[in-house]
C-alpha cells in the first residue's frame, strides 16, 4: 500500500512540475534602454545540438512594464507538452514599453499600406529585439539557419520591419493581421519564407495591409503563403494558431 501511495505521490509531483512550467522573466539593457522579455528554453538541452529560436512580437494591447502581459496571446502553444516534445526550441517574448509602438517611433497616422511610414532609423524596441537575437546566437546553442519571427497586429508590423532591416537573420516570418508600406519590401527578403494571416472582417488593421504585402512579396520572388479567414475580425491569431500546419510549417523552414 505504501509503495502504491509513493508512486501516486511521485506522479502527482511530476504533473505539478509540468503544470508549473513557466517562461523566465529577463531583461537586456541596450544603449541605456531596457528590453524586458520572457524566455523559454528546450525541455532538455543536448550538447552539440543546435535549436531553433522563435521570436514572438505582441500586439498594442500587451504593452507595458510588467514583463508578463506579452504572454497573453500565443505563449501557450509553446508550453503545449506535445509541441514541447516535437519542436524543441528557444522562445522569446519581448515586451514593448507603454506609449511606444513597436517598430515605429510614433504611432502611424494611418494603417493603410501606402500611407504607412518609411522610417529610415530603427526604433529603440527594434534595436533591442535585434540585440536580443544576436545575444542568443552568440551565447546559446541556437541554429542560425532556423531563427523564426512572428507577430500579431502591432507585432506583425514589427515582424515586417525586422525582416526588412535584418533580412539575413530569418528563416521564416509569420505576420498576423499586420500592415507595412509595400514600397519597403525588396528582393532582399526572399531568403525568408513567409506565412501571412488576416481576417477579412478586420476593421482595426486594414485587410489590404496583408493583401498588399502578399502581392509585393510575390512580385520580388519571395516564397509566401497567404491565408484569409472569412468573417473573422481583428482576432485572426486564434484561427491562425489553430491551423493544422501552423507549427509544422514553421519548424520545417531553414535558410539555405
């Protein structure tokens, strides 16, 4: 009887440990600016094995200084035990500070693609995200050919900005309900595979933000998938995360 109870207690402790698995809160100081981010490592890190790095950029509603709100959307898919086993990887969720707008120094006056800013200098947030990626490449066993970036809404705008500024870094990019000035997209980004999602009933970020990006990416020779959800408003990340190939497509990508 004591033996059976010991087994039950051991199983319960094991389940509790898994259920309490959490992202680690971290900070990185770059040129006087502090980037807060949450980090997740593979369940077990093997020597001489390089793992993918996933960078997730949140929307405007998750800005702040608590280093927690940015986990509201998207973080659980990387804690899913099946995904943890099938797709071991490093994951980072940087948090954009209150009052800032991700890739843009000021909030764009219009989110219509052709009216989006063409900003020559990166914002402090973008500089921080770039520095964080370089830190992981230098200090962790990250596969430099398997760095992935994704974001929703404001984070999707930052996803476009990051790949346009640092095209040599990313194997795959997943902008969800975002927008970008298509004039910024050039053949330099064709080394990155793209998967774009948007709801066709979105009244927050114009649907043309994704449609125009898709057309321009195709015209410069990029490999790009485009998925439009009928009747879905701004929260198109929910059906996007539920796509059967969302994770498998992402982790299949590798830079040449």
